[in-house]
C-alpha cells in the first residue's frame, strides 16, 4: 500500500465553484500535514500547515485533518482561474523530518 | 517574504560527470533538505541536514550523493557520477523545525543528464 495516496485528476471546475481535494495515508505516525501548490516546473509553495486533527482556515482555503480516518482535505471557496495548478499534500512524522508527498491533483478553473 | 534561492535554474551535464547544485536557505531556518521530482512523478525526499550533519536520508541518497554546508549561508548537493536517471528537478527546502512551521521550497534546479 502506498504511503500517501492522492487522486491525480485532472479536476476541472468553473470559476466560483467550491473545490475539494483529498489525500489518504497509511502511516498513523504522521502528525504534521501540509498542502502545497505547484505551478509547472516551479517549486512547491506552502498553502496550509496543520498539526494533528482539526480544521484550519486561511482566506478562501480550509484544511481539514481526520486522523482517525487517515484522511486530509483542502477546500477552496470561490475558486479563481489563478487557482489552476497542481495541489500536493505532504505530511511528516515530526517537525523537521522528511516530508512524504502525494502525487498531486491537477486543478483547472475556467472563467 | 524570505525565499530559498537555488542556482543554477537549469544544468545540462554529460553522463558520468560531477555536478554541484547550490542553495541558499532562509537565514533563520535550522533544517535543510533536498528533494527531487522526476517528470510526472511525486516529489521525493533525498536528505535532511541539521546541526552540520545529515539527520535523515532516503534510499535514493546513495554513495554518489553528498551534501555540504560550506559556510553560513550555502547548502550544496553534489552528485558524483551522474546517470541518465538522475535527470529531474531538484528542490532545496528549509524549515525552522521545532515549533511547527511549514517547509519553504526553492524554485528548483532542472538537471538534464545526456
């Protein structure tokens, strides 16, 4: 079983839609969960950082972690064409240790 | 906003040659990392560096790879004898570590081995 699974998409939505992106994982030791946005041939850009279970909101973005189900989500409200990118989930066991990434979901928002 | 800076942005090298990829992490960060991403595949962890030594490395990081922090600002990845399969984007990252902060990535070096 792969350690972090993420549906690669592609996911296409109209401008203004609510987008839901998800990852599942197998290692119950993961405690730190992140979402990154990556544009083609660029480095990952940190969007959200969460420790343990719960919700975190930042503007149009909400991250949710459900450790009991080993499932994390990123919601994007009022999606914009500029949100078109690949979204990567990543997680680590301890702060500062190796990040394990999902394969990324490619999102396209049309105007 | 503080950035992780990587040079060069693109490097082409012949198989068997040595390459050095360079990074300047964020100045008050304590942990430094190298990751790579082969085209179309996941971002993969290579190595982490803390307190002037390797703190963690993956199976990918074999004897052909080495890392160094030659001074207070630079962090380098050396690949001793490049192979075709080393062609990838190489990302440097840094983090504060303890205290629960995210990891900041550089824009990457695209390494092409011919």
